């Protein structure tokens, strides 16, 4: 059996591990156009701030790869010829497959304003981007950040840590308005300001000016101008679909896959940021840009490529991240509507987070230790925890496990309810019943 994996991200690697757990003899080839191979993409934020050395971004050793016994090809797949089971590489060489995994990820949506191609306009998709940012980020110079979600903050904090003066432009009136509530947005904004970031609300970038091909300023929609040396953007991402555009594979916002991560071609699978998988919580097929779902999908796809019939059961999306230095966990459905700063989804984000059905909100803590619960008829639908993370793991398990919270529902909804204590006590009992 000849397996080919396009993409050296977490989904691609998890697929290889899964294939090898079932099939020791098959021939596996991984193809990637990233010169740096497999590394932690979420780790790029910490590389930018200087908290991680680039060597720490590589979770696997050469020995690990040897044990998996696969061939690694550097290059770009430019075409999939389905009827022949052939891939074209860089329009030159060809590669045949019996089972194919498309795990090509997503990429940043381009900034479409005059001047966006100038030297000094940056994004954060790959390690190459991060290295480019570090080369351009000069102490004492000025940066402008546009966009929203987690990556915009990672850019802001990275540039700040490198000694730049940072201006963060928001089109709307608060940060990440369709995932965070007003209090949570204000906590994040307050911390950014305390770190020295200048926030500009209702500010839309319409032009980037330059001199000798390099950024030297920006112009806002209201006519204001500002001098700057670098513009960083994170206005959303889009699954990389060019490769499958003329293949008749079923597409929506990503590549549509069934519960086996199989496309409408039984020999082609898709996983990770490029795949749009069924979400039992919302009853829709959704996009995630999250490390764990990409790994889990890659794993299930690999097993099924090797002949198993394993179903992928998507759990409520979960992310522990850092927003302006504050550890924040987001689980399940927590918001809805449109955020003016992001088109579609961003990195470290899930469409499910913004798919909130009717729910009642219970919250506690109005400083940095804050918890917000979204309560359905009998179950918890979602949660946001900022600061104190003691209940983050229990809440993830209870939301994913569909815990029936009827015994404490009324109490959770009472004014001034001690919701952390109620959840902690309930968890002890539920955990035992669920045998966790
Ligand atoms: C800055 C940043 C911060 C993030 N923060 C978080 C976070 O806080 N929490 C979280 O859970 N997730 C986060 N993520 C998202 C997470 O990293 C992704 O969801 C995950 O890496 C997706 O894995 P993947 O395997 O689907 O794709 P990727 O890791 O994007 O890998 C895609 C691979 O395909 C290759 N490729 C693409 N096209 C071709 C082609 N035509 N031919 C050959 N190779 C090709 C690429 O070179 C790459 O190797 C973050 C990502 C970034 C970039």
C-alpha cells in the first residue's frame, strides 16, 4: 500500500503515527513545502516574545522520525490527478498513491489595501514569517497591528517584547466581540494598555504608505495618518483549497469530510485546518484552527487510510491560550455574531465558539479571575475562564461528557451564586459517576 500525506503539520504527522500503528509494511511519503518541516505553530507566539528558542519549537527528534519509517519530500504538490491516483509536484515530477491525506492547513487572508505588498507588512503563519518579523522588529521603532482574535494579540505582544512602540487598531468598539463578553474584552484591553500598547477603536486602516519599497506610515478611514515602520495583520485565515479546486472533491468553506475523515473520493482523506468536519454540538460541519482537533483528525484519518473504520467524534473545541498575558480557556459555544476585525475564523479559533444556541449566563469574578458559564436546559454548553484555571479541566470534561447539571442548575442561576464552588462540588460527584 502506498500512502501519501500532503502537509507536515500536526495532522499529517498524527496520520503517519496512526498508519504505522496498523500497517508496518506500507510505504509512506510525506510532502511539504515548508522549509522548516514539522514544528509547533502555537509556539511561534512564544518564539516572537523571546520566551522560546526556535529549537524548542520542534517536538520530535530525528530518531522519532526514523522509527516511523517514512520518506520525506520537500516540495509543493501542484495538482491531484484523481483518476490516475497521481500527484504532480512543482509541475515537474509525479508521485503515485493508493491512499492520500490532504493536510495542507490554512493560510492568512491577505490585507487588501494599497501598500500591502511593501516590505515591512507582516503576518504570522509559519516559522519563516516569525523569523522575518524578528528581522524587521527594531527596538524603538513603531508598529501598527490590525485584525483580531488570538494572533493579533500574539503579534502585538511579540512586537512589544522586542521593544517596539505598538498601536493596535480595532474596527469595532471592543476586542473579539463575538467570543468574549464585554467584561472579558475590557480586561484584555486594559492589560494591553497597562503594558504600553495604544489602542485605537473604530479605526480602519485604508492605506499603507512607503518609501523606497518600505513601510513608513498608515492612513485611517477618517483621514488620520500615522508614521510607522511595520504593519502586522491577522484578519482571518482561509483553508488552502487551491490544490483541490479542480478535483470535484466536495467543498464548502473547507474540504468536506464524513465521520471517517474521508472525502467524497474513498481514497482521499482530509484532516486539520483544511477539513470541515461534522460537529455534533451544533449539528453543522465546521472549521477549527486548533492544534488538538487537527491532531485527532489526523489520527483518525490515518487509521482509516490503513483500513480501519474509526469514527471521528469531535469534542467541544477547547483552547488554553494567553490573552494579554492572562491565561484564558475557551470551551464549547460561548458567543455569536460578527467581529468586525476578523473575516471567518482566525488562528487558534473555532467556528463552534460563535454558534451559541439559547443559553443562560452565570458568571463570577469581576477582576482577572473570571468564569462565565453558558447553561442550556440540562447541560453546560460552553465556558470562558480567565486567570484561575482550577476548573478548566473539569469544565472541559463535563461539557464534552454532556453532564446533566439539573441538580445545580437553579443554584447556578441565582444572583451572586458561588458558581465556582457549585461546579467544584458537582464535579467531585459527577467524576465518580462518569468513572473518570
Ligand atoms: C501563530 C499561531 C498561533 C496558534 N495558536 C493556537 C492556539 O493557541 N491553540 C491552538 O489549538 N491552535 C493554535 N494555532 C493553530 C494550530 O497550530 C493549527 O490548528 C494546526 O497547526 C493545524 O495543523 P494542520 O496539520 O492542519 O496544518 P499546518 O500545521 O498548517 O500544516 C500544513 C502543512 O501543509 C504544507 N502544505 C500546504 N500546501 C502544500 C502543498 N501544496 N504542497 C505541499 N505541502 C503543502 C505546509 O507547508 C505545512 O507543512 C495557532 C497557529 C498559529 C500559526
